[in-house]
C-alpha cells in the first residue's frame, strides 16, 4: 500500500479540494516570520539519488523525500517549493536563510546537530558500487586499497570514505585514491567511464543502480547512521516534529518507509539540535 492509497483510505481528501477551498479551510501552522517566503516551505534537495530524490523524464522532482516534503508542507498548510542545489552548498544556504529546510537525507552527526535543529526520521547506510560483474573482486573494504574511488563532495559518504581510508592505511596498505564530484550522478558517470574503479553512495541509490543493471553493489550496510531533516528555525522544527508524529500515528509514515524498503523510526520523533 502506498502512502497516497493509505491517506485516501484514512479519509484525508484534501488532495481533491479546489485550491481556494484548501486555503480557506487550512491555516498555516508556521508564521511567515519563520519562513523564507510567506506561506511557502522552501526546501533544498539534490535530485541525483534515485529512488530517494531524482528528476524524471519529464523534468519533475520525484522520490521518497519529495513525497515526504510535500506531505509535510501540506499538513502545515504551506506550499512546497524546492531549490535544486549541490549538497556542499546546503548547510551554508540554510544558515544564510536561502531555504527553510534541508530535505536531501542529510546524515545526523553531533557536529551538525550543534549547528542547526535536526529531526532523525530513518536509518541509512552506504554502499560501494563497482562495474557490472565486479571484475576487480571487491569483497571487503581493504580491497579498495590503492584504487580510485568516487564520492560526492562534502557529505557523510565522503567523511566515511576518508575514515575507511585511514583504517586501511593503519593496516599498512596503500591509501584509497579518493576522487570527489559535485554530485552522485557525476560520480557514477566517472565509474561508467572508467575514471574510477568504485563509487560510494547510500544503500537505496546503489541498489537502484544495481537494479537497472548499470553497476553492482560489492559492499553495503556500511556505517549505519540516522538520516535527518535540518532546519534553521526552532519553531519550524517543532512544527515538523508534530507532523511526523501525526504521520506515525495514522500509519502514513510507515507506509512511505515500507514503500521504499527503509528502516523507520520506532518511537516518537523529536528535535535533535542546539540546546535540545
């Protein structure tokens, strides 16, 4: 059962109401003073991670995180709006007030939680993708020693790849030749072109590429870590927690996680961030 089916079954028919009726019947749960744009939830995303967030053949944003962002905006009586941008610019952009919410599956870390309110909503891990057939026989992290490996610049994946590199070097092996790219799509293009011999991405994205037959997952489930939404406004973060807890209660949150094969939160959602 998809989230859309579940919502309809639950009698949530707001989708079918005319725009004017929605506006009249729905009062924004967050004041304009807490938002970048009045009446709008502006979210940043990097749509290069199918099936979590991507652009379809018609140019439309799709994926689990887009569905989740749209549902959060709807329940807050706000209009969803997305800014497509590379991950490395997201935290600086949030701090500069360019968007209200980072909706790209940002990994939670203590360092990041000191900078901004974050809400953990799933658990995620990373994979090592290789060429189809795994010609280099990569079966363990140590097999990456001395090899060029691609990863998106500035994210959790790069950090963990560098930690992995240190572990390998500590064992007396050659360091990984880490090559950074603006986004995961470019990193996978480099793997396809033979510029790298492996690429790092989150498990669902690597699984999607493997499903398409483009690449193979040599390793997966590495460094399992909570994934979060991130905001600048404490008021907005508390409102989003309320939405997620409501979705937890009515079953739509679990339905969305199940639809994409993700590990959902068990208990109530909360804000993890500065002073929390």
